[in-house]
C-alpha cells in the first residue's frame, strides 16, 4: 500500500506525545500503544481529506479527539479494570526525576472513571480550555466543568495528605 504524503512525518513527530496522553488516560502500557495505533490508523484512512482542510494545530486536535473517543468507546466495551501483566514493562514515564510524583498521580488518576480521567488529563496535563475539552468529548462546557470539579474533589480525597501534588499539574 502506498503511503499518504505527509502522514509518516506527522505520525513520527506526534506518536510519543499521543502515547503519553493515552498512557495517562488508560494507565496501561500496552493499551496505550493500541490506542495510539488505532488513532493513527483512523487518521491514515482519512488523511487525504484531513490534509486538505486542516493546518498542523487542527491535525493535532483531531488526533487527540480520535484518541479520546477511541479510549472512551473501548472503556464502555470493557467493564473490568483489572490488568494482568506477565511482567512490568520498563517505561520512560516511570523513571528519572519526579518519578514518584508521576507514579502517585498515575495511581490516583487510575481510580477515576474514564470520562473523569480524560477531563483531568486534557484540562491540566494537555492544558486545553473547557470549551476545547467539551468539543473533543462531544459534551457541553457545563458538563465538562461539572466533571472537572467532581474529578478534582475525588483526587483530593484519594491523595489525602499528598494533595499538594494537584497544584503541580
């Protein structure tokens, strides 16, 4: 199959960041890889249409939206949150300075429902506005604000004495 012009460069430069966002949303190394691959496959199929009508920031936003919707639809299909691994993967997300902070936040995020986790990741780790998150998630800005408020309250409860970590987001 012949490659779509420009897609390989787009995928090569965005894969790492998409993986980081996917991993924060789902908390599983392999599922994050699958989410990124599915996202890129969907974008490849639509690439000629996307490339004509979108600039670089628009393509990034489209990729995040596809990633988010793929994650949420997979979570609806999968009711068990149990993750079985033969061995713990060696992840660059969990090494180096601040790794304890990342592990603590990742564990706390893992206790949130999928939509709540997605709102927190998109709002605070990806730094998107309420309106942008609402657009990506296909909901009203008020619904995003409500999810955001409930999610932060739940994170404060989960983190307890470590809740100052929230201010570092």
